[in-house]
């Protein structure tokens, strides 16, 4: 009996101490880390191979189509085209987001409001000189009347009636604001900008709920214009292309144009870019097309106006 107890005591003394979690898992962690690094290297190599093949394919396609269409397709993922964020760094002014659509004024007398975007559509109302309306949508159709070529604009009257008005009779400035203000046509000042795309305004400038994350109080540095993919995007005014390419900070395919007075306009989420850096563009020139590249929940144009590097409310500059 005594011998048996002595044998048990000796066995207990000889047992190894408890293993720490580090001793138990350290080897496995190192093995997993090595496997992850190996997979990451393989993925990077494969991704590079795919991007190179995609770029070669786009070059072949552009060889057939660029001369005919004037539009050059670019790869939104090509590493050599990904640029920094400095030209479009966000700023955060205290201005609140406007809950109202863009406002404008009628610059003619007895201007027809029509049921559709065209001179042949039924007249549903008439608008007075200086009457304030809300801008809802810009048509991709243009007409020429009395030597003026403009698109049609969907507007809403104060009584809620909506209809289409020829763009020559709409201005962001009130024609009755001053005694010396006698113009019956649109304001052609170089400091005013054209809406760069047909479509519907879906998001204003200022703080809003982020459409991707749902986070509240996120600053939106421009306006969003929803439109089908491929809708032409045009320069808002005369200027020089300062930047164009794919930006990794959420803008996707982006064009930045410099204008007189230190203004810059930015056009984001494009599906294609039709110009090059350094090009001189005129008001209304096609610079690309609407898309959903970058951080976007649907096809739309993100349009910004910047001065001195700070984002401005585009509604103050659009005519």
C-alpha cells in the first residue's frame, strides 16, 4: 500500500506544469500568418495580371472606337491611373444642407409651362416675369428658339404645379431685383455655371445621412444629379482640365476643371472620361458620361464647385 502511494506521488511530481495559451497557440498563429501572407502575395500577383490584361483589352477597343466617338474608355482600377486626394480634399463649412430644390426666376413675360419637354407639348400654365420656381430636372433635349439654344427644365410653381419651361427663360438671378435690371433673357455672366448634366437633383450640398453607411451628419461637398449610365456630362463653363482620372478617395473617375475667378468644378463617379489633362474646354463641351465609379450607390453625377480649395454651395453659382 505504501509503495503504491509513493508511486502515485512520484508520477504527480513528474507531470509537466500547465501550458500557457501562448505555448499552446503560438505555433499555430505563426503558421496562419505565413499562410495569409502567402495568399496575399498570390492575390496581388493575380490582381496585377488581371489589370494588365484589362488595360490591354481597353487599348485595343479604343483603337477602334476613339476616333469615331471621341470618347476614350479608361480602366477604373488601373494602378498607374490612381491619383491622390489633394486636389479635392473635403472641407467642412458650417452650412446646413438645404431641404429645398434649386430656386430660379422666370426672365420673360407670359412664359409657357408645358406638359412635356418640347415646344409641341401642351401648354398647362403661364409664368410671369420674376416668378420664383423650383428646378427639378434638366432634359437632355435642346431646342432653338429666337436664336437661343437651350435644354428644357422641369420646374415647380409655388402652388405645386409642375411643368417644362424652355431654359432661355430661367435664371438664378431675379430680373426684378434691381431698377437697372431690364434683361428679358438668361444671365450670361461668366461667373455663372450651367448644370452639367440632364437628370434629377437627388442630394443637396451640406450635411446629410450618408447613403452608403447610414451615418447621420456626414458632410456632402456637392450636389448629386441622378441620370442613366452614359448620359453626357458637360463642362459647366469655359476652362482648363486640371485633373482627370480615377481617384481612390470615393470620387471614382473624376474630372476637375479650372475657371476664371479661381473657381474649380469637379465631376465625379463618371463611367468614361472624354478629355485629357491640359485640354481647353468650352461651356457645354462633353467631358465624360454619368456612371457609378468609386463610392456610389447608383448611377449619378456628383458635382462640386470649389474656390480656394474650399467646397462652395453649387446652388449659388448655377444659373
